[in-house]
C-alpha cells in the first residue's frame, strides 16, 4: 500500500508553504529518517524527514519546486519494491532509473551582463520573460523592465510577497483585528538598570553584556510568574495558562520581523538569557534558525529604543496574550517633593527614564491585572535587586 | 684532401694547448662527481676523450669569432673562454651560471666570448655558423663562424643545406665534425653510406680535411689553415676529426652493449692529454696540473655556493625589450 | 592621399629601411633580380646587389637556420618565404632556435629576423599554398605575429617589424596583396599590440565583431547589408595576433555585450578560441550572449572554386552569424 507524502504543518498557524525542492529523486530508495524535501513554511526553511521506508515516486502532476502548497497537499508516494504507485497505469512498468539531475524545471537563465545591469538598476529579474533564443534574459529585457518601473511612481517598485512576509502580515492583522488589543504605557526610572548594566560591563567574569531586551526579558519572565494571567493564550473555548515562560524576542531581519524564542526564561539566569538570545538572533538574521526556534513563545518583548522611539503600541503576537514594548532610555530632570509637601521641591535630579508599553488582549484579561503586571515590571526595573536576589 | 704543413709549435703553445685540454678534463671529471652527488639537475654529456678537437680549433679563434656548439659542448665553451666556475654553476642551476640557470648542460650561452650557444637539437649549429659567416661577410669583417657537430649531424639535412649555402656564397665558416663513431649508441658505420665525412666536402665544392682528432697539434694545424682561408675570403672548410668519447653518452647512463671494452681501452691508450704530455717536460706538466686543479676546485666551490636564480626572472627576456 | 597596393606599401617600408641600415638583407627564392614572386623586392636588387638580396636554394630549413645565425651575430635578415606552407620544413629552426634564442641567452643575444610572405585561402591555390597557421606561431613564446589587412597597416607594421629586435612573422593574405588604399609618404610605424576599431558602432550597437586579414573586408560588406536593416556593428581588426590587444576588444565588448570572431582558418585551438577564452575570463559580466566564432572548415584546402569557397566564411555567412548572435 503506497504511503502518501503530504505537506506538513510546520507551525501552529501555518496554512500553506512553498515547496522548495526534493532532496531525493523519483525512484530512489528512502529510509525512515532520511530528509526527503525542503519546505518554506512558518517563517523558516525546513528539511522534512521521511517517517517511513519505501521507494519515492513523484506523480507527474505533483507540485513543482517554487509552488505554493497548502498544508496537507499530496507531494508523492513511498511504495514498496515492485509496487505500483497510484498514479501509474495498471500495466506493470519497470521503475524508471534515477534522474541524472534534479527534476527541477529550468529556472529562468540570465546572461551575466543582464545580471550585472539588473543589479545596477535594482531590477528583480526573477519574474522577467527572457527574449533570448533559449529564453535567456538579456540586457534589453532588464532595461525594458527598468524603464517600465521608473515610469511608475517612485514607490511603485513591486516585489512579490514572500512566505515570511505573508505570515507576518496575517499575524499582525490578526493581532489587531482578531484580538482586542489595549496598550498601557508607563514611564519608569531605569537609572538603576543602567547602573546594573554598567557594573556588568565592568565585571571581568561576565561572558556577555546583556542588552536591555535581555534585562526586560528576564524581568518580564519574573513578573509573569507572579502574574500568570498575562502568560496565557486562547484555544477555542479555553484559556490556557502556561507555567513556563517562553520568551519571544522580536528581531528585525532582511526577511522581515521574526521572534526567536528563549524557552523557560523564568528558570534561566540573566547571562544565560543574554547568551541564548545573542546566538538565536544571529541564527535568525542569517536564516539559519530552525522553525522550532521561531515558534512556541508565550510572551514577547519588542525593543525600538535603538531607533530613538520613546513609546509605541506593539501588536500582539497571537496566540499570545500580551507583548511588552521598550522605548529608549533618556536622561530627564526629575523633581522630588519634600515629604508631606504639595509643591515644595526637595531636590531636582537627573534620572534615566524609559517608557514601557504593554499591549494585552482584553479578551483574555482585564485592564487591572494587566496594569498590575506592568507596575510590577516597573518596580523590578527601578529596583533590580528585588529580582536579582530571587 | 689537403695536407697540413707548417713550422713545429713552440713549447709555450703546446703547454697552452695542454692546459686547455686539462681544464676541460678536470672540470668534467668534477661534473661527473657532482652528477653522482645530485648537484646537477638534468643531463650531463661529457667530452672526455675529445678535448683535442675543441682545444685545437679554438686556439685559432678570437673572442669575436662565433662558435655554435652541440649537446656535448662543455669542451667548446671552455676552449672558447668560458670560465669553469660559470660552466659548473650553470649545470648546478645557479644564478651565476653562464646562462643564468636557464640552460644547464645543453644550453650554454656566452656571446661575450663568442660562444653563441650549445644546443639540445642536432643540426642547427651548422646552419647558424653559416649564418654567422653570412653576417660577417655582409658587415665586411674578418670574423669567422664555426660549427662543431658530431657524426650524427653529418647525416642530418642541416649538414647538406648549410654546407651547400656556405660554399655557394663563400662564407667565412668552419664546419668541424667530431666523428666519435657513435650517434649516441648507433655506429656511424651503420648509418652512413660513406662513413668518410671529410670526403663529402667535394660534393659541395669546398676543401675537406680528415685529421686525427686525438692529436691536438694536427687539429690545431688543420684549423689554422681553415681559419686563415675563411678570414681571407677563401670560403668555408670541412674538417673531420676522428675521436672517441671514453665515458658514456650521458652521465648516469649505462655504457655497455654497443661497444666493446677493448675498443674503449684502445682509445684510452690514445688519450689526447697523454699523447701531448709525452712531448713535454714532466715538471711543466706537473705545474700545469696543480694550477688547473686549484682553478677547478675553486670553480666547484664557487658553483656550489652560488645562489639559485630568483623565480621572478623565469619569464624575462622572451622578447627583446 | 595617394593610393598604393598592399605589396607596394610594404616594399616602400623595406626599401627605406635597407637604404638606412646596411645590416638588413633579404633571402628567398626569386627575390633577387626577379624581384620576388609577389614583387616584394622589385627594384631593390639593382640598388643593393646579391649580398643583400640573396636568392637561395630551395632549402627553407637551411636558410632560416642560416638567418638565425646571422641575426645572432649582428645582421638583420628578412626571410621572404613566398608561401607560409613552405617554411613548415623549418619549424624546428623557428620554434627551437629563432623563438627561444633571446630567452635562452638571458637576453644577451637578439633575434631581429622578419619572416614575411603570403598566407590564406584564395585563387585556387590549393592545399600546399593556402596555409594560415598564425595561431601556431601565436602559441609559441618569442614570436610577434602580424596580419595586416590594409596597405596603410602593411607599411606601418612592416616598419615596426624592421626596427625591433624580435622575430616577426609578417603574414600577408594573398587576396590582399593587390588591394589598394591610402598610404602616407612619410615614415610611420604602427606599434604591435594595437588593434584598430575599423567600424565604430553607434550607441545602440549590440555586437562586436573581430575580423582578421581578408575576413575584414568581407565583414565590412556584411555590416553594410545589416546597416540597411538598422543594425549597427562594431568591427575590430587586431592587426597583430601576438601580441594581442585584448583591451580594445574588451572595451568594445563592454559597450556591446556580444562578441563574434570571424577567422578564415581552423577553429580548434585557434586565435578565436584564445580571444573567446580571454573574453569569458576577463569580461564575463559584460557578456549578454555566448561568445561565437565563425571559422573556416577544419579541412585541408581544396582546389576547385566551389569547394574552396565552401571552406571559408563569406559576407553572407558572416551576416547570418551576426544576426544569429543578436538573437541569442
């Protein structure tokens, strides 16, 4: 009995992916555990392993490399030796020998000169039709395309939506329209946090210097243990609250916004979190992160401080319940009043201030518990020893 | 055939001839040792036993006369005035070699003393010597072009074409055939319809002389007459010198099967150095011997201690600029 | 400007050089009183006599070897070999002696020798009088290989050949010998390794054609036809194949993106292959299409006119090759 090879669901929300290429050829023997094809799915490229033994048979009408395929689509079969694949005629046929090369159809070819000109003019040639004798894209094709695109308004450069972008688009839209987002902001005194970080910089034993994202990830994880309502997700009719905090760290990459996940952040030391996020971010930026490393977070922190953003409304990364946004840290004059006085100044001091923005899903949690959580975070930022000793 | 006559040579002249032959002999003996020691990187064809030919001919030449030589050319180079140190350094592949390490045994060049090149190809030297003769005649000089070549080359087309042109244009040239009886290992008697090379001169209308190539005085006298003829516009001469190499064709090569030990011993008994030494006082011979030994020892030290050429020079001088 | 034939232009250079330099002499069969099979030395014997205009025996190996010796010792020989096919007997002298002498002597010997004569297919000369073989010489280190295509170039390049100290193969296509063109009376020399852009393409020009010797005229004829359809072609004559002026070719390729080499002789291992390899090596990013070659057939040269015409490119096949390349 032939075993169907289907497009798997790679993440919680994946609906469709891009079939990239076969790693085995039609007629080739496959063992359980062999990697048989590549699929670009939920924010990552995955090599899919075979769950069974058999001989790979690819139907002539199977999806071609580059095709967008829905989860569950049929890609091919594994058959037993001598067994007929379902798509074959009933007459027995001798198995075809392995193809000498990949069964991928010829990608559009482009002359070296046309490629150079395409780079110079910023023309995306992948979608062009070549006018060369063999369909080769030549310089004239690229220049024609460039002339057409410059005839349009300057913002009209068109790039096909990548699978990654599509996932981001759907999630962000869902975060705003499916959820009931409410954003709370609070200005916090980060002076002690800055001091802590400066001290860590001086510490010769520290192997990494934690970023503010790392510090807030640690603080948020700590606060979430006390406020588990914010570490929750909606699954059909149930609110599921996780005991572990899997902290997503939003990262800007060439492919778009991605959020690598530090698992069990509540149980990890600050330096552990820092080391792990650094490695994860590097792997994410270079496209080496696996799908597993990019999914499963229960809460997310997002930092735009390096872009000199003071405050913003982060969008919830569904199905999570909340996301914490970090603004920049700036020096401000802070007035302290004399105790018991209404307007008598005891002192004016310079403090390092930061605005934290918490967006939460009002469907799962109300304003007061969310505000209490943010307040707890504020206290932990302002008095880091409170969580350092735990 | 022309008979050579003339006054007997002075003792000083004879000692000078002996000295040149000895320089060739001792240098090549040192080269044979160096070959065994791995100092020589390529081929090494010695001239041992044939020294009288180069010595007798070159003693009649000036530095501005042009000699074109063979793959067995150490003797011609030394007799024409190349320093043994520069010769050894060349075979050792050194920058101080006579060809700056480009040639080795078979490509020795010293135009400053009139050595226009030894050669790995049999025959072209005959044509080039004729060409030098053409040049010297065109430029109205009394210089002479000389080709040394073996019995093997006498069967090559270059011999025919070169001697014919030299004769019809009366070029100042000497064609010196060193007939050592074997082209590598093929006996000349088996490869020539008429194994008398000198007689072939008649076919081209030029004088031809057959001399005992182990008798340096006979060679000297024959060459003297030929050089005078050439300088005075009388045209070319073919001189056949019957001689014998007593070592193998090439160092490291087996030397058996194609010639008998008796034959080799018989020729060794007529060694050109022995023949001349017998006519000279023992004291003088001993003095020359020690002088030459010192010179060759110094040459060896010089060559061995010389630097290798800079690889950056490997592609220079392909063209004139 | 006055017009001269190709042969007369080269002879003018030779005559002027002989008048100035007594070390120059010419050898060849029938180049003395007869003035040369192609009138290459007409009138010179009366001026300079047999020592400088030397009729030789039919001994190509011999007189080339002789001239090598003469060049090593102060003279400046010119070998007038009539047909390049004839000096194949002298390949040993040419490659082992003439080409290598300067190098082997570490630059202490010079080799100022000019080897001149006819090459090329035409006039039912058949296979022992139609050789081109220039790629063989371009392959060997030590030769300058010159292929003039016009009377103007013939004089200027011959002057350079006579003034240098290197062996020069000065190869004159037999179909060009009696072609006429403007030739200045003054003394001028065209350096080796300087290609000529014979026909400059317009701004919209999308193809460069390199054409050698007799192929140049045919290529220009093809270009005239293409111009009627508004197709612009840039045409380059390398003039010397060793040294080869790749810079000029690549400059044009940078502009046009396509390269065709039209060469009368055999394709395998030929100069066209060398140009193509260098173009791919040095200018891959300028190529909008594969480099193409249009060569003569890889056969000996037949005699009968229709057979002879079938083994070499002509204006129509060149035109088609250009159209095909533009469609690539």
